[in-house]
C-alpha cells in the first residue's frame, strides 16, 4: 500500500476541481491544468478534499497510485501559487538578455545562442549576479525548461563556468599538475 497515495489532497478555497470520468481539471482564476488518470485508479472529491483510490491493487496500480496523487497535488499547488526555478550564469563575459520571448545567451561560444521561451512560462532576467527566474503553473514544464536552458552550457568541472541551478554545488576537479 502506498503511504503517499493514501494521503488526502486538501483543495483550498478558490480552487475549482472537476472530475469528468478519468479526466481531472483543476482551475483557479484564469489558470487551469488537466490530467488524465489511468483507468485502474479512481479520483473522488468530497468535502473539499481530493482523494485517489486504488480499488483493485496490482503491482502496476500500486506504483501509479502515489505518483498520481503527487501529480494532482502539484496541480492544485501550481494553479494556486505557481512554481519557480532559478538559474545562475557564472563566468567572465557570460551574459543573457531577454528579447521579447527569446533569451539570447553569450556563454563562451563564437556566436550568441538563443532560446525561445514557451508561452506558459514567465521569465525574468536580473543583472549582477546574472540570474534567470522561471515561473509557471506546471511543475514539470518549469523544470523541463530550466533543464533545457542549463543544457545550453553546463557548468564545467575545472572553473565552474556555465549555467547552473541556483545553489547548485559544482564539484571542481584539480587541474593537471606540472611535471617535476
């Protein structure tokens, strides 16, 4: 039995949850998210509490039970408060500029690298220190966009230059030692 799957999801006031068969819709103000629950699991809403039920436990449904509950909880949190991921750009001469919905990076290549930001993600760029702040209602989407941006120039292990998550610890390697 899943300990996480059994936990109820409290639905705060102002968040609208609708269940239509296996499709769950979570909305708050003008933001909404959808999720299709696997047919073996059931979702019920009663007294402002959302529960995921596993009526016929099998190995497959047991493994999906906790995951489904966590995804629905992230949907409720996302439409209510949103999710944020911050990135830092470290390196001499490394910078990023926001041009409409595009990020233009200068990260040590002989050409600028551009990244088109998806419409459902809000982005803010700050100077000194050079940071990028991504905000959105879908946790998976915010994390994927952050990972895509980080992949443009991963932090290298000798000097630590590159794009990294905020507070990410980059383990530095010792360089070559001189010959004796």
